[in-house]
């Protein structure tokens, strides 16, 4: 596993939108905060672009903006302005040759799971599953979750804890971390961007899905062998969920518990990652120690 260099004062962070559209004004607090942290900020044309549809630009424009940031030797990290949808339309056209020669931190979550997963599966370079530009707004720039991103960029070791859950399965494991948005991980199954999860700690989160679809996507991961030989599982937030007129009659936690009932690895529910304010920075591909014990869950970054 290759760990991109940590950032120093004066280093440049690029902000691009390789998926959904984001008005530039909604990223201004993020830009201001990164500059206050001591970084230079370079923005690409897809931030506040001229597209009138869902995307921040057409496929060629989004590809060109991301490619420029990947190839720019002065850029030390790339913060994706927002997720949404769009990376799977361009992922196979991205040239990673310069990025592989000089890795830099790729930051984001949601649709950015496509980028995290592709890089892990093909190049084994660490990336950052972390808050994006909008999370800096409304006082977010000062909360512990944005500050975890700052710590990660500086090279700090990450340590997190969360409250117990009655469905937790106790145990301990030290292994590389992988995961992200459930819908995207299921979407990538069978592709060249799909990560092998055996022997790893997997984390999952999602937003806006029907409960039956959560079950379906978990079953897809299970049938593709992505759930049966894990070192551990972290269940993050599943927000803004929907149900059918005839109810599914199970919570997300119950759906997950039923899907993995025959396995014996440690499982922690309610981990602070996902489409919510509670969304910590996690270094994908980096080893962590997971301890699920009575009364607490700990996730502690280890030396790579």
C-alpha cells in the first residue's frame, strides 16, 4: 500500500466536481477554511460550471478537470466538491499514470466511492473517505468531523470511538480499511473497480434508499463474496430511508444483522461515517485496529 505524502503549509489543494453540480458560492466557506489552514486552493471549471443539467459538466469536461488535477505536479490533494452521480461514466477514461508516479490524497465520499474503490483495486494507493465542500458550511468548519480531515491531511493518526449498539458483535481485528457507499459498492461489483474485501475491515453507509433496496444491495455483496471473509464490519449511518406502501418490516440494523448472521467477525453499528454531520475522515487501504468491546467501539489507525 502506498501512502500519499502528508500536506505542509503552502501546499495546494484542488477542488473539482467530477460528478454532480455544485454552485461555487456553496464551496466558498470550504475554500476560506482551507486557506486559513495554510493551504493554497486551486479550483477547476467544474466547480460552479455552466451545465444546466444534473452534472457539473458533460463527461468530457468533468474528465478533463479531474485529469488536470491528477496530473498537476503542484497539487498535493484533490477535494471533490460533492458527490451525486457521474464518476462511473468516466472512470475507465481516466489516465492514472502520473498519479501513480506521484500519489496525492483524493478526498470525498458518496459517488467518490467509485474513485476510492478503483484506486484501491488497481493501484493500492491510500485515499481519504471524508467530508466534502458543503460540510464546511453552517459552522461545520469548526466541528470535529471537518477537523478530522485536517488531522488526516497533516499526517496525524486517526482514533475514533462510538457508543455500543445491542446488535454489536464483539471482537478485535487489525486489517486494512475499505468501503464506502453501499449503492456504489454494489454497483461496482463485477467491474475492474471492485475491491476484494477478504481480510479487510469494511465500512458501509448510504442515503435516500428504500429499505428493500438496502437488503438487495447487501445480498449482492454477499453473493459476490464481499461479506463472508471480512476482518470486521462497521455499519455507518443510513439516512433519509424510504419504505414501500406495504412495509418491509425491518430496520437497517435488522437487515444487516440478518444478512451476516452466519459470520463471526466483529461488527459495530452506528459508526460516525455517512451522509450526516457525523462523518469522520477515514484512510482507505490503511490498516486500523478495530475493537468492539462491551460499552464501546474503537477504531485506531496503525502504522502503514
